[in-house]
C-alpha cells in the first residue's frame, strides 16, 4: 500500500439510521478531505465503511480515528483514548443506551482489528450537558436510582458544541454568550438551552428516546402509558424499548413513514401524515417556550439538523405564534434557507446553521493528541 506523509483523522459518526464518516487533515484546524454517508443500520454499513477507508488510505496515512459515542454516563466528560479499560466501561453503560452503544462498540472493535496500530478516541454526545444545573439534571425518582446514574444527560452534544462555535464565528462572541436555543431537528430531534456558553437545559433526558416526538421515537410519554402497554401486550423491557424507539413517533402517528420529506409530500392528501407534522411542530414550539422560560428570555434561535436546515415549512410552523417571545421570521428568507431568517427589527435572531459533528470529532482528536 502506497501512502503519503500527510497524516489524516477519520471521524466516524454512527447514528440511529445512518453511518457518516469523514477524513480530515491532522492539523490544529482540520480540513475535510472526503466524506461519505451510508444509509441503514450500523452493522450492515460497517463493511462498506471499512472498504471506503481502505480505498482512501492508499493516498494518505491514517493517523487517528475519532468516534461519536452517544452515552458517556457520569464517567466521561471529555474525549478519551479508547483503551481496553474505557471499552470495558462503555460495555457497562450499554443498559443506558442499548440502541446505540453496542453498534458503536462494534465499530471500535472492527477498526481495532482492521487498523491495529491506529489510535482511537471516543467523543461523547453527553459531555456538552455535563454541567447542567442540579435542578435540571435531577429526575424525580428515588435517590438510590439517582446515585446509580439515572439522571438527565442530554444528547446531540457534538452538534450543539459545533453550533456554539459556529455562532461565535459568524455572529461574534457576545451573540454566542447570550440566551440561545439550539434546535437539532432530524430523525432524532432535541433542543438545548444555552447561556454563557453552557447548557442549562435540554429536552432529551436519560436516553435519546425522551423529549420531543421524533421520526420513530415516542419522545416524552406519561409513564402510565408505558406500564399500560406492558401489561396489555405482555411486553418485556426489550420489546417496550423496540416499540418506543422504532415503532412510535411520526411513523406511529402517521402509520405511513417517519421521514419528514414523505410526510410533507403527503400531508395534503393523508390525514395521518398531516397530524404527524402538526404534532411535531407543536411539540417543538412548546419546547422552545419552556426553554425560553428556563433562560429568562431569548436572544438567538438556531435551527439545524436535516429537518431544521432544509424544511422551511417546518421552521415556519414552529415559529408561527412565537412572536410574544420576539420570534418573527421573514417568509422569503425562510423559503430560501437563508443563514438568517428572522424579520428585520425582530428582537430574536433566528438562524439556520448546518451542523458538522464529524468536524467536531476531528477537532477533539487533534486537540487531545496534541
């Protein structure tokens, strides 16, 4: 295999419905060399991912690999070298994220076998929310469970960290230290309230199932619904997990699809699709109101993620009725997916920022190895 002397960082982002990867220059300010997205579950995408890296490794030296890890529990608040001890701890955290961690560990181990001499580093989605105020992170369960780690963790942290840095770059330091709400809207959706550069609350809690309604995830439910379904259907814990993670949310409401593009295309003719879209927008609108209350006001609202960046109708529906907070958008700017979609004179700046979790992984890897 012929390589160059230029080292590269591989960023691996194993999501719930796709596997994204990107190669970056191994320098203080990494630049993208190549990107790829594989749609489907991680186990099915893994051979294609390894083949993609092999092909690109003929022109560069793979120096390090960074992984997005959904859950770091109470243990990991910073990126970590993936030693055998860290992998053991990740296995112990599987009950906290059974839909994500097994696949993510499988990817780590596949690269350990395929590239045994290459350093691997874990970057945790929960780290951004590690300093939530006690009253925000505490769940109303007995103290013994809290001591075991049953708490609000929050997710999409790599995305939020990127959006905070990008907001500072394009709008300045003062704007980035104001009262911010980030809306990461995609197959998995969540919102975070950020002030003075720190997360003060977020919609997801103990697992990525909670919060606003999502593509196939239920979001927040009356706990009585869960116990009712378990008794009525005689469901095990794993079966309940599957029901709430893969059969609920938008696909459960519409009975058709959890893909927002499909729902928008069919909502005029299909009442179920129309209702699913309405429930989604309504839930996010309520979450913005709640997070604005937690912040004591709002200065900047940022839309990101696949839906947040591209679905103008969804952004319009969410913002409709939020003028009492100072959220007023300009329809033409919104339809054009402009970087700033708020109306002239509006007290809240409403922005559309494309997130880049892979770049955040690369930056973290370079910083740690430096």
